[in-house]
C-alpha cells in the first residue's frame, strides 16, 4: 500500500469518527440534514471523494442516510 493511500484511508476514517462524535454529542440531531459533500470537503480540507468514503462508512454503520437529491441526514 502506498503512503498516499494509507493517508487517505486515515483521513476518511478520521472524518467519519469526527462526524459520528458530533452526532453523539448532539451537535447534529436526528433528522437533521448535515452539510453537503462540497461543503464538508472544504471544511475538512479534503477531496469530495474522501468525504464520499467517510459518508459511505457512516451510512454502513447506520449513523446517517445519504439520499440523492436530499443530502446527508442523521439517523
């Protein structure tokens, strides 16, 4: 595995954990739409692809729903 791949892996996992932590703390409420991919990419200073991976991880663990045309919604 190249260094850049492992760095990207760490970034998307770190971002997913950060968002999940914000949900647990109540910063993001159930049913609340959180920022779109472009906004999150700018906020975390990463590519939209890295955000997509983080959101996929959060969706697979049941923390958010990613709904086309709607956005990312806390479950």
